[in-house]
């Protein structure tokens, strides 16, 4: 490729803040939960680049022709690959697309086609726009995508904080996990946390039913706690882990958890052959293409202690991201740690963002192809 902005380019990142900024000039956008993707077009050549600089072309073959047909002949855009099903984003379906077998990728491309939502413009023709203020980049992006057709979309954007607050509440059920705040005068800074993200966070009480040793502290430091919730049938499901402990906390946890290791494997609900084992039950340690080469071994604990954790949102029946340790709950019986305690957010149909979308695809541009700044 011969572009004024040549690949690889690491995308600009965001740092998390607790609340939306109350001062300063920002452009707000919904935060998409997909695969970050920079798209480079040089004539007939297309590159869909991942967040870590690798090509995603082979995993999303259905995107190549639409990108070639609709983007300027020489351009670089920043966006997010997503898959929409049943009125919500489906991150699990997106993960399944990263598969070594070309035949499976082709089948999934037909069955669960992807879309891409663009939110920034780095290059157009011979113009490197990275040093251009974001408000001007956004206006130029709107102009370029004013006639965009599915599967290409322009993310909604607004300078109005009330609109952003409304997005934060309404769109979570559709799989959008927060709001982005971008300085209007901000330049594009690759691999720098120059934007703000405001994400959902909630509390949940979980059963601690196992742990993993820290990679540098086998037998002397705990790396993570394995969390469980009881479903409606009374089966303990593995819902995720919590970690991010200090070195001192990791050492202290060894002594805290030691009494729960005694006879822990006997009738443990997550060990094959245990009395409480159940078909379809989520248990820790399952191998996947995402975990190849990782040590997923774990130590069972008698499921008798309860911990309060903070989590962002659920992906199906598990935490989408790693939970954060809050405190122990010695006052709560493990049997009360059920899915029923979780806040359920009603799905907000993607039609609210893509009003003309096909029921199973986000294949219409935001608000008829455009969403001007307010």
C-alpha cells in the first residue's frame, strides 16, 4: 500500500472515568462492543487491521467488497466490527469468526455476517488527518459516509450530554457497554489513551469455588478467584474470575483460602463425576482457541465463602470482563448467590440506532445513514 498513513497503525485508546465530564467540549458516542478495526483502502487493495496490528481479512471476507465499493480510493478509517442478532450485539458470534478453517469462516460469514461501525477518519486521498481536530474529522467522516449502505455504518454522535446520558441507559441491553467522550479539538494519537470511556459497573455477590495460582507464585501467591452463581435449578455455574490483587493480597489469600481446600474435590460441582455435575454446566478450565498455550489449571475450594465483586455487564450467563474484588461477605450464605440478584437491562433494539436494520443484522446507517452533531 502507498498511503499517506500506512499500516500498521495502532488505534487511539481511551482511559476509563467514573462519570461523564461536566466541563469542556466533547463529542459523545455509544461505546460499541466488538472488534476494533482500522480499515485501509488503496485502490483495489483493502486491509482490515486489528487492534494489535494484524490482518482480519481472512476472518471477515464478506466485508471486502462493500469496503472496496463504498470507501474513497485512498483512505484510512477507524471503527468497530460487530455482529447483530435478535436486536442486540452478539460478541460470542463475533469470536466464533476467528477460526483457522477457511470453510467454517465462509459458512459463518454467510450465516452471521458482520457489520462495521465507523467513528474516525485518519486519511483521505493525500491528506493525513491525524493532526486535524476531531470535530473536523467527524464532519468529514459524515460527508464521506452520507450515502453509506449496509454493512457500513456511521456511529451516532452528539455534543449534548443529556443525549449521551440517555444512550448510556437505553442502549446497554443491546450490548453497547457505555459511552465514549472525545475532545472536540483532540488529534488522533495512536496507542495513546487520549479519549474517555464511561462504562457500566454493578455489584454482585458470588460464591468462591476455586482459584488459580499466580504465574509467578505457584504455591505462594493467588492469581485469581473463580466465581460462581446458582441458577434456577440450583446448579452452580462458573461466571468468571476476579483478580487485580496487590502482591501482599495475593500472599494473604493463600492463608485465607487454605481451610477451604480440605476435601474440596469431594463432590465439587465443577469436577467431572461430582454429585452436582450437570450437562451443559459452565465450569472453569475449558480449552478454546482463545486459551491455547495458557495454563488453565485451577484449585478447587469448598463453595462456602461469598465475595462481593464489581462487574460491568453480563455476556449471556457470565461476566463479559474480569470482575473486581470488593470485599468478603461472611454474613451471606452461598445459596443466596443466584442469578436473580443481577440487574436485568431490557434489550434496546438496535433499530434505535439503526432504525432500518434487518432483524438479524445492523445493516442500515445510523438515522438513515447520517447522524449529525447536535
